[in-house]
């Protein structure tokens, strides 16, 4: 008798399928007449595009969110953003915990792989902390937003505040204020500060949150050096985030200082404020306070670089991630200096970490370049608009040079695929690379040197 082999999906397949199912279900809900503010169904391609951009927390939209969708449609979009930001597996695990369902070894392994955790220990506690922390931060953001949106929009301001808070924390960049993103609030200190606060906290990663809290809790009078006691991951994520935000803001400020179409006619303080926000929002958030199509060439390049890098691992942001960038740069400098080890903050990096960083960056570049070529073939837009759109879609940013709404059907399909692979690709690749090799019979092949460079 032959024993039938049990069919089982890998973690990578589960992540890919879960995102795909969520997108398809969302598109079916959004194509319903009840989802449209006019009471008439939108085209399925636009419903699919909106479901994809919401679930992949990108923010590129072909139809104005505030005027196209009814309250029901906006609720569907917000749920997709929340699911996409936290991850389908996190949401499912949260429901299991709420229903007091015991999590088996398979469930714990799935969560461990999805979040790229080093151990299964404390997985349930980790999920609870992620969900509770998210709820608290999004709630705080909504309350702070209310001080501006309620006076401006009345009772509707409460819904706008909640929507904006969740969208900002999940780095989605979708809003229901108007058809010009946050242009009206470009110089509003509260909106700038709260939005930036939510974007950075969502994008820096949950692991960094708990590491900082751990150090603060165990701090004693004798040991006040908080930064030194953080893990290497947290140190890299925090320093890289600060450097990119400040450095990006400085470059954008210098590039746009005299540009009358962006910040040229603003006061010095407002120029600094808007430049800082542009630097933060390009880290995969997608809210805009200045028109991206009017940026100078230098500021456009800076924005593309910031979008490409994105946020940090195990967070709501996209891009190749800050830690990946630092690992690649450190490895390159170590090779140039002929060092046998790659070190960061007096800690040596493993060869596995370097290989993973190279794989993630190369896969990201492959998706981006493929999207650029296909989009250039499908449309007659300028190449800078195409590049900006493709990088924004792959990095799940959502910023556009006023190009998304003019996409033809083929262009929409290309961007839909780009957003999907840009969101699930790095996650799935990290999971695949993090999985243990079960093969015991490793065959060694001959080594041969080649010329590089």
C-alpha cells in the first residue's frame, strides 16, 4: 500500500496566497454598487487597483478616494489597509487569541517565519503586543488629528481622523480629505508632526519598539546608556532612519529652496517643515504636501532614493529596508578595505545576513526594472514619470507625478502586479531565505575564481 503524501503549503506560499485572496475579496466588495458614492459600480479594473493599493499599503489611486467611494467603500478600503499593514497572518492570529484558540506548532512556525523571528518563544505575546501597540498608537493619532479635522469638517472629521491615522501608521498614504492629498495642510505643524510620527513608528518595525521598551524598563542608575544596550538590529534601524530623514530633508531643502512651484515662496520655517515631511513621506508613506511633478531634478532623485530604501524590517513600510542598505554598504566598504569581516557597531555580520541583503536588493531591483520597461512600453508618458511611478509602486510608497489617474488598462495591470510583488516579494524572499535547509545530503561542487569589476 502506498501512503498518500499529505499536501502542505509552505510559509512563502501561504503569504502569497493570503495577500492575493484578500485583494480579490476586497475587489469584489468594491465593485458592488453600495461601495460607490454614485450608487453605480465602478469598473472592475479600478476596483482591483484600489483593493491592491490598499492591501499592499501603497497609496497610488486611479480614482479619488474621497469622492468615488461611499462610507461602505471607504470602510472596506480602511480594513484592507489595516490587514495589509499588519499582515494577514497577524490578523488571523489575533482572532485566534481573542477566541482563546490554542496556537499549534504550525501556527507558531508560520508567525515566526512571517515576522522573521529568531525563536518561537513568546510568539503569542509578540502578536498581542503588536496588536495592542498598533491600537494605542492609531488611537492616539486619531485623537490628535481630531483637533484639526473636527473644526474643519464637523462630525465627519472624526471619521477622517480615524482613517488618516490608520492610513499613516500603515504607511498607506490614502486619505479622504480631498483630491490633493495633504496640500491644504502643508504648513500645519500638528498635521505634519502627527503624520510623521505615525509614519516613522509604523515603518521602523515592531522589533525596535519592544527593544527600546526593554532597555528603558531595565535601565538603572548605574546604567543609563540606552543606545549601547540596544540590539544591533535596533541600532542600525534607528541610526539609518534618522540619517535618511535628516539627510533627505537637507537635500530637498537645498534643491527646492528657490522653486516657486513647491517651497520657494514659503517662510524659512515652512520650507524646513515641508522639506522634512517630504523626506519622511517618501519612506513608503505616500502622503504629499507639495506636487511631486513640480520637484526639481535633484529633489526627484533624492525622493527616488528614499523611496527605494523605504522603512525597516518587521514594520508596515516597504522598500529594500534600512537594515538591508546598511548591510550592503558595510559589506562593500569592508571588501574595498580588504577586511575579512564586515562589522557594524563592533559586531560582525554573518555571511547569511549579507547574502540575504544582496538577494532582497537584487529582487527589488528586478521587479522595479521590469515594471519600468513594461510601463514605458504600455504608455507614452515621460520616462521620469514612469520611473517615479514604478519605484513608488514597488516600494509601496504611493507618491506619483500626477500620472496614476491617466494610466490606461495595461498600465493599471502593470502597476497592480508591481504593487503586489513589491509588497509580498521581499517578505516571501526573507521567509524563504530564513527557512532552514532540510536537505541532509549536500553535494559540494568545485570552486573556481572569476573576475569581478
